[in-house]
C-alpha cells in the first residue's frame, strides 16, 4: 500500500464512524469532529518490498463536559484504523486535554504499511 492509498483508507474508515473528518477544519464545523493531523513517514523498505513506518496524529474535538466523549471517539478511531487490511497498527500515545470549553484528544498511531 502506498501513502496515498493509506490516506484514503484512513479517511474512509474514520468517516464511516459518522463523525465529520477534516484535514482543514472549516469555521462552521460542528463538534464533535476528527481532524487528520501530522503524518511522519519513514522508509521501512526491504530488498524485496517497499514499506513505510508511519506516525499518524489524529485529533478529536468535543464540547462534551468531560473527557468521556473524546476517549470513546478515540477508541473507535483506533479500532477503525486497526481494521484496515494490510496495516500493522499500534497505539503510541493518547493525550486528552481541555482548553476552555472544548476537550481535545490526540491519538498517535504507529502504523507499518
């Protein structure tokens, strides 16, 4: 799988969870939503096959009063990405924080393509 195919599969799987998914968030976006954020891809090729090790950052935004909704969405996003065929996915980090009335979660996934 190449990086563009990966991005499309990532977007489609998360979009299938019935959340708005963005890489550029419009001003009128309604909470909760998911933003595909920073991606770092490192060459993980061998002599016989092409491959990548990807760190994919995914942000979740919610106006729910507490961390519950962000954590629930984070888990469904993680499960959704793990369901993409041909990927080796592990959770590298999950951070949940509050800024004023909005909770934000950052999921960092380590993915071998």
